């Protein structure tokens, strides 16, 4: 599966400061985590903190799946606007979802401080904007609902947006968002977990998982086995290869990074931005004045045609 091109920004920026072995013998463990990206790394951190015995395996070098191409915008908003989520799930569930998203940003900062990761975490504002007149009523409704339910948001008009270098008609400004270097954070989390007892094996491809006498037996292409009480799949898009059930319809997305520029708009220095298009686009800056841009999911197409 082609998750990304061969040259993405974060690995080029960081290179690799540590490597891990491939598996060379059979192993028994309490928990097997498959996947060493940001999801697997955070899962490992949580379980190591609870004193669990863990083995983590990845078919690539660690952190080199889709995490290596993540735009790493940290926002409490989800893809469904709050006023629409309320219609779908009820007010309590919807508001809890948004509040938990906000809490997660601060929780992540605590984890970063605990492991002393130099991953470029910075708090930012979030600007949800529109360039279409037809979307202004939608955006106003979303702003009204968030304001009524206690979220710290402000309304920005065209003049406000021009002052920060954004050519748009209106926007909701949220006070809580952040950016990180996801590749660096994932690597730092894995190193911390290894130092606290977790075994890590990269370039270890698990080809089959089956149950035997209440245990999960994971077989690798090198004919080694990992026997575990539990297996946690943290392989993102590639979960479709290790889970038998059909759990998702894959879609296409993209992320790009610009060259470093002498100057970037002030709005991008202080905020992350995303728009009301469908599929939407989102933007952020890096500390060395690059602009990273991504796009919302589109219907899946043949990846060979995108190379």
C-alpha cells in the first residue's frame, strides 16, 4: 500500500537518531502492539505507564508510515461541525466529544513535558474560514452553537482576516489548537517506552495472526512468532491487511510541505487554518517558515495514477 512518497518532510528534517533490531526469535508477551507511528507510540506510553509487558513491531523502520507525512494540526474540532454532531448524537455526546478533543491537546502537552520531547509543540489559535458566500450562514450557525455551549470562540469578518493575510469572507477563531513534529514525538515516545521495558522490533512484518488456547499467535515473514494475551492494531490505513473484518472504506488524501520562505503571512505564524470546502483544506506553518498543507479525504483512486 502506498501511504506516502519517498521524501516527506519530517524524516528529512529529523533523520534517525536511533534504530531497533528485527525480530530473531520467538517471544512471549502480555500485549503486542502492531505499528510504531504516533498512535502506536501513544498507546505504548499509556500501557507502559500502567506497568504492562509490551512488544511493539513494525514492518518498516519505526515512525515511517503515515505519521512521517502527517500535517500534525492538533484541533479539538472533528470533521463533523458541532451543530451537526448534536443532531446526530445529541447535545451531551457532541459537546463531550469536542471538550475531550480540547482536553487531549493539554494532556498531550503533559506527556511531552514528562518525556522531555523536543518535538516543537506550540499552542496556536484555530481559524475555520470560508471563501464562499453560501457558507457564511452555516459558519454563523456553528459559531452561535459553540458560543452558547461555552467554547472560547470569536467571529472574524473579512476585514479581520485581511489583517492577518487571509483572503476570505468570514471565520470562527478558536483559542485552543497546537502543532507538533509528529515524527520526533513518536520517536521520543518509543525511546522512552523502550527505556522503561518495552521491546521494539522494526522491519518485522507480521503476516498472520491466529488464536490458540486463549492466546494470540502472530507469525512474521522471518518465521518467528510473537505470543500475546492481546494484540492492538495501530497500523492506520494498513489495518485492513491484518484485521479480517471489513472495518473501513479507504479514501485518498494528501499533504505537502513548501520550501522555507523568508516571510509567511502573520496569520499562519499564529494559527492553524482550515476551510469549509468539501473536501476541505488545512494549513499550518513550521518554525522555519514552511507551509504544510493537507486535504480532506476523497473517494479512493488507484494510487499508481498519483505517483
